[in-house]
C-alpha cells in the first residue's frame, strides 16, 4: 500500500525542540515523514545534493520546511535565501520556527520571503498546539501546483485535530 | 504579538464569499479590523495611499492581505506584484483566497511570493472550517513585521 506522505524538512539544532516537533506531527491525520537536520549546511547539502549548486539535479522538494534561525554553520536566514533563490522551490512553504521575536529577525525573514514566522512558545502544551495548527494549515489547506499529484487526496484537506484550544496570543491581545 | 488590533485588508468581489469571510473574522477572538474592498484598483489605492485613501488614517498599513485573484479593474496578481515591488509593503504577508486552482495561477502567485495560496471550498461547511483555521493561524499564531495598532 503506498499512501502518499508529506515530506517535511525540519532544520533545528535544539534536540528537545526537534523531538517536540516530531512528536506533535507524528499523529497528524494526513501522514508525514520528517527529515530532521541540525545545521544550516546540512540542510543546504540535502536540498541541493551537496557541493553547493554544482550539482545539476533538481533540488529536493519537500512539502514544507520548518526552519530555525540560529543554526550552526549556516544561519537560517541564509538557508532561506538559498531556497528562495531557486525557482523550482518557489512554492515550497518555508516556515520560520524560532525563539527569537526580535523585530529585525521578523523583518529580515519576510524580506527574504519566508511564508510565515512563528515564535516557539515556552509552554510545552502551547508548543504542541502551535505545531498541530501549522500542520493543519500548511499540510491541510495550503495549495501548490503539485498538490493533486504529490499530496494525499485533496478531499482530506481541512482535516485537523479536534481538541485544539486557542493559542495564548488570543489572551495577549486584550 | 504585542497586543492591539491586527489590520486585515480583504479584497473580494463576490458578496457571498465576502459575507462568509467577514462574519468569520468578526467572531474571532483576536482583535482585528478588517477593511473590505471589492476591486483591485481600490486595493492599490488603499495600499499605496492614493486617491480616496490619501489619508493614512483611512488606510492603516495591513498586517496581512487576503486577496482574491479574479478582481474587477486590476487583477489580484497585479496587486500582489505591486505589493512585492514596494519597499514599504514588500514584507506584508499575502494570502491568496480564490476559486481558481489553475496551475498557472498557483505558479504565478508563488512566483510573486504569495505567502499562502488557498482554494475556496465549494462546500459551505468546509469554507467555514477553512476560515476558522485561517483566522486561528494568521491571527493567533503568526508574527508580523510590525506591531498591532491601538484599538
């Protein structure tokens, strides 16, 4: 049985955060496979088949990239810029997932065409809720050209977990 | 988010779809101000503060733009292109919300760096669910390059 899976690239050097992300996405109703790398150079090597750009093969095209900013070897913003520099990867959502809420980081990320910018909550439960919300949104609803071919049936779009509580951001806005 | 209301610019010419979206945002627990416009030219006037929107108080810079593609006067893709080529607007997250899943539209939208591309479900219940998830994600979780405005 070949059930199509979502391929997710997770670039995260903090092992605890990586574990949390994996665990939260594990029981996603749409099914996924997470490729976890812990530094920016490894991420670029993986996407572009190593030896920076000298390889003529098409880059690896995951369904979603979850990208930390402060990474060893090559910074997250540089990884983002490399990805956005490749036309073939235009439609791959790159979601920044970081502890930094510094305005400069947010601005630079959007300027370099990150699709979304998320700040990791300190609280374990909220972290889990965030990951599930991003899974539902990007894997369930967001559309790309290859959706019909490479993703699980569009009929499953919008499937989400039932037990989500609102993020704390709701409370913060009062 | 450091509190206050998020401004949403919503560009949609279909009154039924607009009604659904507006209702969903009005019910939302995150404070938000939604500015609804029905054609691409008005959207450009608003964003670039021209003509009827010369007064910045009438055209607060949006945190996020919800953009239909097939719009009267100026096409949604042209609006997106204009956003991406303006220094003061280029960082605004733009979510395309359309009935089109034509490959050409999807490809062009991402070429112009749409942040997300959503196809309106025909089914009413699914549309409502999409709006819930969309609001939950973009109002509740996503961080923006500038703070909310006083509400």
